[in-house]
C-alpha cells in the first residue's frame, strides 16, 4: 500500500482537518498500520474535496498571556494533492496577510506568504521553514506533509483515550536528518479513524509537543471533523485552533490557489 500524507500532521496546521471524514471501522484483528493510516486520511468517503472554514488561532504563552489570529481558510484537493489558502482577517495589524500551501507528492511542499505592508509575495524556504508560524507553537515545517508521507509505520498496542478505544501508530521518518522529529505517535479512534491525540518527539527522542483533539462536530451531511484542538509544548504554553464555521459545499476555482493572485 502506498503511504499517503497522514492527516494528523497536516491537521496540526488545520490544513487537512477540513477533510478528516469519518470512515467505517475495519476488522481490528487484521488491520495493519498502513491501512489505519490510509483510512485516517481518506478524503473521498463523503464525496467532497473542497472546503472553507473560519478559524480562530489563539496562542497562550508560558505566562498565560494570549494573542489571537483569525483566518479564512480555503482548501481544495484534486489529483491526489491539496492546496490551501489562508488569509488573515483579524486583528487589524495583520489583516490581508496570506499564505499559500501546495502539496507536492514527490518533493517539498511549496509555501508562499503575502505581506501587504510591502505588497510582496515571498517563498518560505530554508531556515524559515523551521520558524514559528504566526507566533504559534507550530512551525512552517509542521505545515508540510512530507515528514510522515515518507515514514515507516508501526502498529503498537491498542489503548484508550477519553473512553474511546484507539489504535496506536508510530511513524518514523525514512530520512531522519531531514525531519524535525525522531518519531510521531498517533492515537486513532477505532470507530471512525479520527486522531484524538498525537505526540511529537524531538531528535533526541524527548517528547516535544502533543496535539489534543478537544471537540468533534458534524457537518450538515453528518461528516465528523475536529472543531477544536490544541498543541501543547513541553517547554510551556500552547496554541488552540478552533473552527467557527465550515462549508463543504463551496466552489473554489483553481485560480484562487495561484501565487500570482495572493493579495488580490
């Protein structure tokens, strides 16, 4: 089975969380790690491949101070790749800033940012990919699907999270030198393959941060998605992501995801 981009890594950036559709459970005695991954990222089970969401990103630092960013997120999947446009709508000092992410199955994902103060579009590359995204506990590299797309998966002993039975999957990048993480461990709910908890371990093997799915919701057509999640850093502080509105019946033209259109 071909490895695909696991939704939990992209989900930490709320890019593919729009497409975390619930799928039917399998025979847990026979299902392997690769199949669990495949089901966890299946996009087409409910027939939609585009979505638009209003997202609130709140960063809490070690001292408890917080700052909020509001985003209009539009995402589309076709030809086995996703494209996502994130536009900041508030507060006023960052309104108009935008980010475009294009998934590349066989290479690093493309990332661009538009800075309205300079009316310029810049490519995000090199060391900048390891920097914080919008001052949050996510890095730009966390927005990429490459790490786990190029990983080896192992099914560990099953567990329980919040009263839900879960599969436990360990992912280790095939090229450790190119990844920020030594491994990622995901706890995937058996009933619908939604990741409820994800742990990220640094290159030394120490736990660096943990993603928690805090609230699930359903669309009008009964598709389950994660409405609120938070990423907690072992060094202190956390970032909360909350979807305040989700529209899966939306027409998104391809031109919307053209870097030349950023800021227009």
